[in-house]
């Protein structure tokens, strides 16, 4: 059997990055749907809800699919992405008009992301700033390669727009090389650090220690569960940091949440695991024994309710001696219905 594209289908075509084609064997069906839908709509920004609706997926499946391609450097969900994947912009309320003035028409609010510096702007900044020249030169050493205009524009944005010091940006570059991350991932990580005010070498060192502990947890988790992902995305890393550092769940509890997730879905879903662990956190279930006890109590309650549904009629207790309460023995009546056979009299006998 041979397979080819029907020429009649070339009324439209979708361009797919070559880096994605190289990893098709490991991609799930949901991840492929996310990629194709985003590539089909590269002319406009997309929200997770739009992708879920257009690709026929759940929000959790969209998040996992996007995380898979983000880990490979094909899609990015941060600012400055060549394939935008932003969250919906929050609505801005229009101020109420003065009582005496007529109501003015509402104006649309346009939320714009900062544009990456152009080639001319990069050249201007290099000519006027020793700091920028040092950043570009040292970044090439940290990354072990020559950086082009696209790389320079992102690094310059982290310096000028997001306000990260040169030494912190270089720390991100060094970490990225050790973990084989792309410049787009460096940019996303730098934006995240700037928003969380990780803007000193001391704060950066603490964050790197936390990331390394998460990576260690991830490798142990992957070995226990047998799952295969190329590497953790930023979103997945945050989940692990929350479960281990913030909620203080043990490795055994995280693995138990994975087992519970697999009972309900075939795909590996970190948002699903997060819902399970969040529920256990709120209920105070911090050991497998507490979870097992809860499941036993829940099963017993379900059995009790099922038994009630199977016996809708209950026998009423006999009235106390001397009581005027009328009691109807329903069980006896049902027994008579089952055993007594009604007889019909002949017509002449009924006269």
C-alpha cells in the first residue's frame, strides 16, 4: 500500500516545524491535535479554550499537549512566543459617566505585548552600552555557541524591559545549556524570574537549588512510574515544586496520585494529578493509609446506599402493647400475594 496526499486537498496547507516532525513517535494524539491546530492558526493569538474547542479536547489535554511541545522548544506559552499561546486578557471595566453628562460609548481595550527589539535597535544598544556588549559576549560563552539576532533580541528584552541584571541572565543561560534548553525557554524562564523578583545572584542560587531538587524528584518519579517524557516543561516543574515543597507530599503520595489518575485516563495529565493531590491536601490525607481508610469508608457508604435502593419497602416495627397505632404488616401482605392463588367462581355460583 502506498500513501500520498490528494492533490485536491492543496486548497490550503499547514506548515509544521521540522523539530516537531522529528519527535512524532513520542507525541500523543492529543499533542498532535494541539500542534496542528496552533500551526493552522498562526496568524492570530490563541487561548487554551479556543484550542480545546477547535481541536475537540479537554482543557487538561490541551495543557499537557502544549507542555509536551514546549519542552521540545516547538511551542512556547510565555511572552514573545513566535507561536502565541496567551491566556485570555482580563476585561477592564469602563468608568461610569458623570450624572449630568450623557453616557459615552465604551472603547475597546487593546492589550499589547512588548515588541522584541529590531536589528537596528540591537546595533544601537551595542554601540552605546558596555553592559549590552558584555551580556552578548558572555552569553555566547555560557551557551557554547554564537547567538544571532533572535537570541540577542530576547536577551536584550530581559535586560532592558524586564530589568534582570546581566549576571542573573547569564545564570539562566548557564542553566539552560546544562539542561539543553532553547533560547525561547531561556526567555520564558527569565520572564518568570523577573515577575517573581529573582533578580540577585543569591536569589538565583536558591531558585536553582529548588529546580535541581525538582529535577531529582522527577527522575525518581519517572523511574517508579515508567513514564517517558523528554524533559520537564516549566508548567510541569511548577506542579512538582508545589507538591513536594509547598504541600510537602512524600514521593509515595505523588506516585499514589499518579496511580489514581491512570484509573480514569490513559494520558499522563499533571493537571489531573494536581486536582487529586489538592483534594487530599484539603481533606488532610497526607499518608497512603489515610487515603486507603477514606476509600474504605466511601465504599461502605456506597454499599449502604445500594442496599437501600434494593429494598425500597421496609417493615414497620410492631406497635407497643396497648397502643392504638395501626400497624400494617407489609411483609406478610407481600408473602400472601406471592403464595395465594385467586380463584374465580363460575357465573352460576356468583348468583
